[in-house]
């Protein structure tokens, strides 16, 4: 073998190793389509007539890394050639640099590329940076070259020369970094740290686009290449998007601290900030603790699931809202099956029974297969009445299991739990029958003479089943559980329930309290009135006297002491309302205007608000009577109603009578208030629209 042939073989081997070992994400898809084997690569190299510099054979096989003088021994051929070239850049007092590139101009060849270095029009980034820092290109040389290709071969030859450029960059390590490998194969035969020069290449030439895609390729190759390129671009975009989302979550760039939600982008955070859920939490409105606990149990028990989006909700209302959302519709459209299919679900609460009954089915199939083989060989196992009954009884249960299991297994919606429960019941029956035959009917195992062994085994199996059921009961019923216990119960990594839904300790469940809304008086409450200074001898006439002149500051009486214990209290709130003698609610401006002119009589009412499981108010009214003091649906009368303390100094009877405001009975007040509320809810003609608006 001549040295030229050995050199070609060595270069072909190194080039193929580079193409084969480079990850798909960092190379053009055309290499796997056109140069699918080393034989095709060698055939293309021979066809192109590529020639390598003779000194490369000794340089690559030498135990010592090449010196700068070896690179300066390379020459540039005159004429028009396609070539892989090497540049040497030097600066006094600094380490030299090299750059490896290729020139494949259709008409001028590599000379057109080298001319750009003279004019400094289009330069590689690190070559330009080196020239700006005082470096100069001191030498140029060809590593390999070939004549200009004919029409129809341009694309294939460019593919070849880019592969050769990438190979030389890795063999002589013309890359910028000396610490990372760029995810590329290790072709450099020497220690990179021992090299006497630095590199200016930033990437492998295998990932560059190739001009002239339709030149030299068949229609099938062009279509396959375009498909691979589109897939590569989508994969790149997906990978970059995932990295951006991961960094945003790690850095909490788009986080809502009020709702403890991490978003992936600013538009998601803006959409969340505009939701009613966030606005309620931001304003301090929270759900009662028992409603939160009820929704938490539903989430843990997965009672309202969306298996397409792999999400679980606390109520049917939230699930319905999610199913109507654009996010769910996009997930459903992207899914191959838009039905509600649970992903990676298992019957976690009955592990022992499920696994043992499933193992029993496999055991019966093995026994049945062995019996058939023995029957074919002339054994008369079916003459045994016990074995015949075993095959008949257990076989019937196994057939029931198969008829209930495989039809749903072959359906598109094969992962619903209710599809598998009938099959599970048949498997349990078969398990019990198998246990009965092995323990009490078959004499081959020797257990028939010792029934206590079978009884002990049954008790032990039942105890294990109860224990396993108890361990996983919080998942089935949403009971209190801890994160550590939840993680310990995960026997396999494929079990995907979220242990973060549970608290860290059982004491944390007892520390939850029901929030009670704080009570604050309205800012528009009238100030304490000032008694009018009116001399008795200058008494005003009745027609000039205000309607009511006695005023008192509004106060709130304490709630009644005998609140019925059988009413479930979710939360408590107190508010102050001002009504006139007709039962109409007064706004803040009207109360301010009447300050000092009228008196306000205090009446305490206890009302019941009924809310459903989703927190929606469905009823509000007075508490039913539970005692003599509440026969009319109100709390006991205010102490002021009973009159003044006898020990209090009595004023003049006439003055007291003139200042006494007109009184209205409680029942009459409530009747007027109800009539006002009913009148508001009645439909009004269009002519009264202005009046209704003013009200």
C-alpha cells in the first residue's frame, strides 16, 4: 500500500468517525441521508479526486503534536481549486493561533475565499478579533484540495469538504476553548493542553447549511432532507423554549407571590394577574378553611380529574371551567386521543389483591399449558376428578376475567378504572378457588393433611391486604397524611401522585383554624351629635322643628349567647346598616346628611348564609327561632329598650317627651325591609328607568 493510499484511508476513517459520532443536534441532516456509510464516503472521495498534503500522514501518526513550523510547510496551489485551508496568525509576545476553513466557490474556488482575508470583508469572528488585537496572518496553506466539480456534483462535494474541514478542526484542535469539548467526538491524538497554539474555530462545520441543495440529489433525498431539517428546527425551538421555562422557574422571574404560582413567561403572569382568583386573594378575600380542606381532599383523591392535561381539581365547577379553557382545548387537539384517558394510573389501594390475582392468572395459564402437553403425551390428568374440577371451576373464572379485560384493553379508552373492576372481581374469585384447591383438595403439596397451614396462610394474606389498604387509604379517601409517609409509600418511580399536596406533619392539620372576618366601622359613620342649645322660653313652632331631633351614635350589640349549636358555622362577619323608618337602606351620604337631626335605634340581627360546596351563596335569611327570645327571628332586644336605669337622674317629663323619637316595632321594621327588597326586585317600565337608576 502506497503512502498516498494509506493517507486517504486514514483521512476517510477519521472523517467517518467524525460524522458517525457527532450528535444529530449538531450536524446537518444531509450527512445521515447521503453519507450513510464509510463506503459511500470513500467512494465520494475517490470520485471527487481530493488530494491530501503528503506531510499529514506523519503529522497525524506522530507521538508529538505538530509544531507551528509543520503548518507553515503547507503550501497554496495556484489556480482554481476547492480546498480546506489553514491560516497561521502570529503576534509578537503572544501565543500563535490557527484557523481551519474551506473554500467551495462554484467559479473561483478557494481563491475567492482567501481574497476576502486580504480585503477583510467577511472574516470569522475570532479571526477578526485577533486581527483587531494586533495579530497578522503570516501563512496560508492547503490541507487538502480537489478540482472544481462538474454540474450536478456541487452539493455532494460541498458536503464532503465541510466534513473534511470539521475533521481537521478536531484532529488539530483549532477550536477556541481548551476546556470544553463542544459535545463533539475526541479525534485529537494529543493532549490539548500541550498544544503550542490556540484556535479560532467556534463550531463544527457539520452543522452549517449547504448551498445548492437541489444539485446532485434525487427528489426522494431532497424531500427526506427537508423533513429532517424541519424536524431539527422544531426540536431546537422546543429545546430552547424548555430551557427558557426552566430558567424562569428557577429564578422565579415570573412569579406571583400572593398565589404562590410560577409562570413561564410574562404573558402568562399578566393573564394570571387579571383572573378573579388572583384579585380575590390580593384583596384579602379567602375561602373558609373547611372549603379549602374539602377541595384539598378532592385533589388528593383525584375525584375531579382531567387526564388529558394530567391535572386534578377540587370541585366539579373548577373542572368544568378548565374543560372550557383554551389550554385544555389545545392539549386535547394535540393529543392523539381527546377522550378522558388517565395517564399512568394504577389501582393503588388494593395492591396485594391486584398483584396476587394477576399472578394467579399467569400461574393458571402455565398449569393449563403443562396439562395440555401432558395430555398430548398420553398422561391422563383429566381422569382425576379433583384436577378436572380445578380446571373447570378456575377456568370459568379465568374466562370471565378475559372477557371483561381484553375488550376494554383493545379499546381507545382502555385505562378507565371501571373497565377493569369486573375483571378484577373474576380474578379474585379465581384466586380464592386456587387457594382452596391447593390448601384443601390437592394432596400433591401435602397441605391437605394439615388444614391449619391453609387457615394460617389465609389469615396472613388478609392481614397483609388490610395493612396495605390502610397504608394507601389517604389516597383513596383524602385523609390526613404527611409528605414523608407519602414518599415512603411510593414503591416505584412510575407512581405519579403528588406528595406536595400533604402537610409535613399531622399536627399541622390540627392547627388549621377558621378565619373570621375583622369588623370595622364604616368611615362614614356620623360623629357624636351635639345637643342643640335652645332656650325654653324661645321654643320653636312644630312646623319648623326637624322631624326627629334626638340622635345617638350607632352601636352594635353583642350577639345572642344562645346561638344554636347544631348550625355549622363556616365564618362570621358583622356589618352596620342604616335604615329609615320605612326600612330603606341609607347610603353613606344620606347618613352624613342626617347626622344630628335624627336618632338611630340599634337592632341586632343574626342571619344565616348557606353556601354550596363551590362557595356559591344560595340562601340568606334570618335565623329560625330557637328560643323564646327569638320567636320573631331576631336577637334579644337591646338593653336600652327596657328604659333607663331607675337610679339615673330623671329629666323633666315634658322635655323628655318632646325629645322622644317615634318608635317602630321590630316586626314592623322587618316587614317594611322585606317590602323594600321585594320592590327593588320587581320589574319596572321603561318610564321609571331614571327613578330606578337614582335608587
